[in-house]
């Protein structure tokens, strides 16, 4: 009798009580097809699925697990915190320690408010920016994801003039009123002329510009220096709040986040993922002058029963302690670059158009000749080749993000032996493409 595939059995069961069988859509493998792997356990750079097959994990929970799965030091910190209850709904000293550490690592953050997800962080930062400026309009960039708050789920129309006309916006999700997205302008990433044009026309109405300072939700896309400089100077000139959404890049691309690599001082920063070490923990923070508009000091309301949760704080604090140790980012960056060089060499051997990029522990690879610089360019890469490669790698025991529009993530546990295994798997897979 054929052995039952436990992933398939679980997926079938899950779909009866959970919409699509998953609690976050991209886990469903819709872009690549096939059955999602149900995780039974994980350790270091690996996880094991319901069939007890081992995979090298190159998603690491979409970023947070930078010190490896079930890192013993983080596990011990969490266990200790859990012994004295999971939640109090009253302040703790640990929250102050975490806030102090974040402010020390990211000097643009003078004060910080903790929340439980990246979505909450960006949603709250936008409300704060609107409350602070007394304006409604926000600018986001095509291909950047900032969580699923209503006003951020907007697709752009086509053509520069349409981009600048928010009445043409189509929400990219059902259930989002047109009335809300009319306050969101969507511009192309890396397009200096587009943002200059919008500020020229509507600069006095813009509350905030929100950006992924290194985009990771349309694969990995880096901004040009000129683009960042234009955004910083235009927002400052017109009194708009610059929000760096570092939910993904914060503590992942460098200890001080993307802003430390780019030399940009944003007004507000959103954090998540790594700062909670895999626990539901996120934050937004920035200039004291802006943060003091938040309740209970100011009139911008924001709250959360589980905000600053003590178990999540313990995981976050320990993770930040580990990543602050000397040599951590040199090692992580070097290992990630080595992985990318290996993948590129394996593709070249097989004459497959393939490009790679990485910053710190975040990487992108593209089935195209050049590293793309916009959402449009990413969509022109060979998505069919990606899908085949994804499944071949999965068979080889390497778990990549199940979408060509996502960045990948390494951890400090991805050592040379693990990298060699991934590169051998890629060589085998490219041969079969
Ligand atoms: C840049 C960015 N901002 C915000 C979010 C939303 O965070 P969460 O999924 O924790 O709500 C994400 C999630 O991937 C993200 O990558």
C-alpha cells in the first residue's frame, strides 16, 4: 500500500476549517502549485515536515529567525519569562530595556511604541503621521508591501499621470472602500521624476511617504541613492513625514537597519520580524516630537492588549543581544554573499540567465540577465523557470520562498556545510531545468 503523504493529509484537513488551509496566503503555494509543507519541528537552519523530511530553510519565518531556529539562548530566555505568566496588561522593566536597546541601535528612533505585528506598526505609524501633519494623503511605492491595513492595499494604475491621480486607484483587495484608497498615491520605485512631480503638485497635502528602504516584497530590489535623497529632501521641504518600513530590513540587513547603510534619517521607522525573534512583536518609533502626539500624551489613539508582551520581549531582547555581538553581521553577510556567488556559478555552468543580489542576511535571485530595479522589471523575469526551480529545490530538500516576488533569508546557523549542500542542490536543479 502506498504511504500516505502527511502534508497532503494535513492540507486537506486544514482546508475544512481554515480558509485555503493557511493562516497567511503566501503559505498556500498558490504561485508555485503543489502542497504546502506542514512544519513539525525546526532547529538551526533546518525544519522537518509532516513526513519527517528535512529541509534547509531559506525563509526563516520570512525573516525573524536570524539566529537560527530554536536557538538555545533564546529558548532559555523565553522559558524563563513564561514561568512568571505570559501577559500582564501592565508595564514591565523588560519593555524599557527593549525600547532602550532599539533606540541605541537606531539613533533616528528617539521613542518607540511596541505592537504585535508589522501591519499594526505601519498602520499606527500612518495614523500618527496623519495626526501630526493634519493631512490625509500618503505616498507608497509599487511593489512595496506594508502589511494589510486598508489604505495600503492599493494597486497603481498605469502611466505616470495615473499614478499621480489617486481617484484612479483600484484597491488590490476586496473589502477596501474606494473612499479610503483615494488618499493613497502609488508611485514607481526608483523613479525620481515621479515623486518630484507629485510633490510639486500636491506637496502641501502629503502627510507621509512610506517606503521599504530595501524592498523585499517584490523580490529584493535596492533603491538608488538619488531616489532616497529625493524622498528625504522633498518630505523635509514640504513637511511630510518620512516613514521607513524596516519591518523586514530592520536588524536583518545590518545592526542599524537599512537606514544605517544608506545614511538616511527617517522621521518614523517601523520594525517587526527580527526584533521579536519569532514572537508576535513589532514596533514603530522615531522623532520624540512626533511620537509625543500618541495617546496618552497626544490625541492620536493607538493601543493593544498584548503590546509589549513579556514573553515576546524576552525573545526580542535575547535576539538583539546575540546579533549585537562582534562579527555577527560580517559573518552573516559573508555567508549570504557566498551562497549567492555559488548559485550564480551553478546557473552560469548551465547557461541559465540568472542574477543575484544580497544585503546582510537578505537575498534575491532572478531568472533574468540583470538585477532588476523596479516592480515592472521583476515581473519580466522568467517566472516559469522559477516555479520549476522551486520544486526541484524542494525535492532536493531546500525550502525557498514559494513566490518569485519574495526575498530570501539566511541565518547565522547557515554555515559552510549548509551552504555547500544548497549549492549542490542548485547544481542538480539547474541541470534539470
Ligand atoms: C516591509 C513589511 N512591512 C510590513 C509587513 C507586515 O508585517 P506582519 O506580517 O507582521 O503584519 C511585512 C510583512 O512581511 C513587511 O515585509
